[in-house]
């Protein structure tokens, strides 16, 4: 699927401000409102973009963010993934290659809440062999639980998405 320059500009502008109206986008990009409406509808229908609200977890009291590597007994991989995915503090869980079977992004209100979660939930799961925690100190790209993909979108012009 090709993303042309206009679609790229629409995506970039909506990433910056998802509340822009079709009329505002049309004026910014010097095209008709109908063109913007048609393009956004197509991008949505193709699954290239989706409309969503991204809460600022820090402002909601979740001040502690960590990335956790988890070594899992391979025989228990899927079952463990299903169990872990049920916990609301685990906002991202991926099966990965390397030293760990899973990488998780975990949010908590405090280091104490995180410690309690690790002690009372994670350490009690027999299938988890080892963990390694990387505590977020400063974010230099992205915002809290939102990944900054604007540079990827900026580089798409002329490239094929799969």
C-alpha cells in the first residue's frame, strides 16, 4: 500500500493534533474539505490510522514506569502471556528474542506500588524464571505511554507499507 505525500501530511498533522477538523486540515494543506474527508475515510478503512484518545498516565497519578524483561519457561509461554495480559498495570507485553521471552511496560502510581506488584504477582508466578527491571528516569522521545512515530511517518513518502 502506497502512502502519497498528501496522506503523509494528513497523518502527520493528525498526530500532532488529532482534533483538527477536516476544514482546518484542508486549509493547512491547500486542498478541499471533501478531499480531506475522503482521504481520512480511506486511511481509517485501510487501517492505516485509527482514532483514539491517549490518556496521560502521569497526570492520572501513574508516576512510575518501568520496562521489564521476563524469562519464562518455554512450556508455559502462552499461558503466562494470557495471565500477565490480564493485569491493568501491564500496558505492553511482547514476546521477543534474546535473553528474555517477554518485554513488558508496567505503570504504577509509585515505586512502592510497583514493588508490591512484582513481589505479590510476578514473583508468585512459577513460570517466570527471572526478571530484569529498567526504571524510566527521563523520556527524551515520546510522551509517557505514547510512542513518537512522527519521524517514521515523515520518512514514508515513496515507500511501500506492508
